[in-house]
């Protein structure tokens, strides 16, 4: 029987899959790949908001009942999948929609993996380059996304990277980041023991002795669904690797990212 559901709402290419599989070593936790549960409650919310059948009834009663529907629906979903007491659901939207989560799951615990934006864009660029056999985002006829700089601009203004940063910016502006736990990818790979202690303290559950040299991948998802930028395979050994973003992006593009996301570097003290 599920006791608590926690949320992993991280930036793209920032180690959210790695974190899920580390936590998954703990036998008390059921961890998900990229989850669609948020979409289920979103769909329910749209019908609850717009259906005349709900509008025609007592609003206070309907609100109370809808809250229970969301809460029990999410718990029922996971009770059908596991008998473990804790769940960590991974979806990028949980952090931005934390006010809605709080509606049916008060004081939600939301973890957000973050990473130097230059490393995030370098990771996207690497995936683009290593898949020359697949039709990607370039369009020669329209001279679109031909250069690295053009592709960075494309990702800044689109999904998943641009949307994730815009959502995080708004979360910080509203002060909702104060109730979330942020884990730097760089810190997790340099000192996983320390960062996992922070995770367990934040979640309020007993810590677990993890094997950081042999993290088995237990989350499974078909990356073909997400195209060339879907990359949810982890390395079994946790170790810090030089991101090498300057070699991938070049100095000028790296400096532009640093300036464009100055709020991020300042808020999270990236130097």
C-alpha cells in the first residue's frame, strides 16, 4: 500500500534518470521512467473545469470530490503497480504545477535535478551530431538550424529545454522553489553519498546504503518514441566527467548561454 508519493521534476539532460535508478536501489521505493500520470490528472482537471455537469452542482462539494478523485486516482494507479510504500514519479511538469499538486497532495516533496545550462545544450548538440542517419531538426532549403548557434536558439525557444527553463524561472519568481530540493548534477556525480543524504533528509524517510559503483538500470522506456534527443540510458558507475561544453559549443556560444541564463547562474551559484 502506497504511503507517500514524491516527485522528480528535473531539467532535461540533468541526471533525472540517474537519480531515479539510484533511489530505485532502495527496496522501499518504486521509481518510474518518464511518467504520464500528470497528464491523467490534467485530463481530469480539464473535464472537471469545463463539463456542465460539474458546473450545475454545488461547487464546494464538487471541489472536495474532485480533490479526492485526483488523490485516490494517483494512489490507485500506483497501488496497482507496486506494494512498496514510496513512489517517485518523474515528470518535468510537477514542479511548475506544484500548486495543482498541492491541491490533492498537500505539501508535495519535489526534487529537481539541475545542471550548468552550457552542459545541457552541449548534450543536446552531441545527440544531434551522433545521429546523422536520422532526419533531425536541420532544414537546408530553409537554412534552418544549420549551425550550432542556430540549434541553440531553436532549443532555447522550444521544447523540452526552453520550456523547462521558462517554467523554472517562473517557479523561482513565485518563490515556490523554496519548498523544492535542487540537486546539481555536478554535485551528484562528484559526491553521490552527500547528495543522497540530502534527498532522504528532504523526503523524511530512512536513508539507504547505496552502491554508487553499480547502479543497475531498472527504469525502462523506448527512446525511439522521443526521437534522437531521447536518451534515458545511464552509466552504471557514478563518476564526474568533464562536460567539455567549450569543445562542443565553442567559446562564443558558451558565453552567450552564460549571459542569457544569468538568472540561473546567480540563483544556483554556478561559477
